[in-house]
């Protein structure tokens, strides 16, 4: 990393915050990089095996909790928040109560956030370089080995709630995080304080009891993990609780009282695409692989691929009320399905014919 000469750190931070707003970010903060307690929690979480098939969470040694090992020279982390709540979408609770339609997590109804945030963050770093001269940085969104929530908390953006998502007092938790790791000694913000208090609504609301203790998520039970990150068969005992959730899960955030302060997304890329907020399960299940690719290109859903998409819908169809339409939709896909999908179709058909 190179560091710009004659830097005024406070002025650079003000410029960053102003540019961040222009680029569509809803909040920016600056964190110190040491997070020793979070490192201990991460190690315990990995030891317990809570990461399941997400082998990437255990790779990279301690790099995930030490940003200076990921990008040598890093002294600060600029953390940003971008709100994604799609206010115009079909009501989330109503969708969860309608078993013939697919529930897709609110964060995935629009364009892939990785693309949106990465583009805006790279723009932010380039703008700052134009304003103050060249400096060393690395942009991260989600997939880099970084403890994003712990750093965002230290940057003052919010606290890690008992459901393990970051919550802001003024904006709830429906937002994405991104970072710029930098060698600029920018002034640090105060870490945010925690405000869950005695509330345990998220623990009680979780359909699969994945929040095994406050602040501790056994990802192997979490529907977001099972429908997005888990590659093999979904454990049978967890399938009924998945209901109609075919991609991700929002229940712990839907019940969180702090989300009455959530803001609607202002970024146009988070508008609902392809009617995914209220699509019928049988219609989605009838898509061919080519249709999936064509329609989901540019969406986060594209990343799971057609096979996992089909596996997930088969589970939801198994949970749907018994009907000839559902049985027909499942039977139509049976012959051409992969072994993984076929097993989930058989399970669903058995439930439909009980
Ligand atoms: C792996 C991962 C997942 C996994 C595991 C989730 C998890 N809690 O770790 C799965 C697939 C389940 C998942 C699901 C979701 N994810 Co995710 N995920 C990640 C990822 C890549 C890494 C998270 C991580 O480091 N986990 C490691 C474990 C150890 O961390 P942790 O459980 O949060 O534990 C921390 C604290 O709770 C505390 N702690 C742990 N144990 C204990 C015990 C005690 C006693 C105490 C006091 C504290 C404590 O310390 C830990 C470290 O800070 C991040 C991106 C990133 N690079 O950070 C996105 C990220 C966390 N995910 C995100 C989102 C949006 C989601 C979903 C909402 C998507 C959805 N709707 O389906 C769900 C939410 C599920 C949930 N309740 O958390 C956003 C969260 C934004 C926000 N507002 O917080 C992130 C930041 C991506 C992004 N760039 O925006 N995710
Ligand atoms: S995302 Fe769903 S399954 Fe995962 S912890 Fe939250 S409520 Fe439970
Ligand atoms: S539902 Fe309650 S306990 Fe859970 S994160 Fe929100 S405030 Fe905290």
C-alpha cells in the first residue's frame, strides 16, 4: 500500500462521507481494526462446527479477524451501510402465510447486492483518490474473509443483535455492509452500543431454532444456510419448518422491534424484479435451466444455480397444501431431475400423497 503525503485525515473522512451519500450509501463510519473478542467468538463458532459446509469460513487462518493480514498496511476500515428494504414488494408476512407462493428473502428480490455495493465502493475509493491523491486500499463486500459486522459495529454503524445481524437504532437491520480497508489513518468513530435488552423475539420466531443462544447461530439449522449455502440434501427433519421459503429467510428480522425504524431502499437496483415477491411455486418449478439462467442473471439467486433452486422449490412444494396441480408439477420434473433434486421431489410427492 502507498500512503498519500500531506494528508488531512479529518478532511479526507468528511470528503468520503459526502461522496458516499452521492453514491447511494446510507451511512459511513470508520473503525479501528482490532477485534480480539470477535476473533475468539469466530474460533469457538468454527470449533462447534456451526459453519456446516461453508468450508471457506474456516480457511485463511486468522485473516478473517485481522484485516491487516488480508491487506498489509491496513490501519482503518471504512464501513458502509446500504438499505435494501423493498417497500413496494408484496407484504412479507402475507407471502409467508400463502403456501402456494414462494417466499424469497427481501434482500434478493432485486439486483445482486455484491455487484451494486462493489461498484459503488470502488467508485468511492476512486473519488477519494482524485480528491486527496493516491492511497492504499482494498474493497470488500460479503465474500472477502472479513468479519464485516464486528468492524461495522466498531465503526458506529450498529450493534450485533441476538439474531447475529447488525442493527442500527435509526435504521433497523435491513441493510447490506461493505468496507474499504485502507492505510489512511482516518479518525475513528465510537463503536455502537447494544440495545437488545431483554427482548428474545428473534429466538422464539426462528422456524428451525437456529439461534441456539443469544448471539450464537448454528448455521446448519438456519434456513438461509440450508437454501443458499448448503450444497447437498437438506436434512429431512428440517424440511417441514422451511415452509415456502425457497431462498433465504427473514423471520428473525421481521419480528425485530428495531425494524420499525427501517428505511425503504432508495437504490433503484433493489426494486423487485421478475415478480419474485409473489410468484407461484408451481410456475417457478416449471422453469427450465435456460430460463433460470436468463431470468436470474444479475440476481444473487443466480449464484446458487438451477439444481439448488429446484431442490429448494421441491421442498416448498412438499410443504404446500395437497393439490393435483402440485403433484403434476412435481411429476413433470421427476424424470429429468438430477439425483439430488429427484430425492427432494420424491419426498415432496410422498407428503402430497399422505
Ligand atoms: C457466513 C454468513 C452467513 C451464514 C452464517 C451467518 C452468521 N451469523 O454467521 C448464513 C448463510 C446463515 C447467513 C445468513 C444470512 N446472512 Co449472511 N453472511 C455471512 C458472512 C459471509 C460471514 C458472517 C460471519 O463472519 N460469521 C461468523 C460468525 C462467528 O459470526 P456471527 O455468528 O455473526 O457471530 C458474531 C457475534 O454474534 C459474536 N458472537 C458469537 N458468539 C457469541 C457468543 C456470545 C456469548 C457473545 C456475547 C457474542 C458472540 O461474535 C461473532 C463475531 O463478531 C457475512 C459477510 C462477511 N464477510 O462478514 C454475511 C452477512 C453477515 N450476511 C448478511 C445477510 C443479509 C444475511 C441474511 C439476512 C440473508 C437472508 N435473509 O437470508 C441471513 C441472516 C441470518 C442470521 N440470522 O444471521 C449481511 C448482514 C447485514 C446485517 N445487517 O447484519 C452480511 C454482513 C453480508 C453483507 N455484506 O451485507 N450469512
Ligand atoms: S434467518 Fe430464519 S432460520 Fe436463520 S436464524 Fe433467522 S429466522 Fe432462523
Ligand atoms: S428481535 Fe429482539 S433480541 Fe432479536 S435482535 Fe431484535 S431486539 Fe435483539
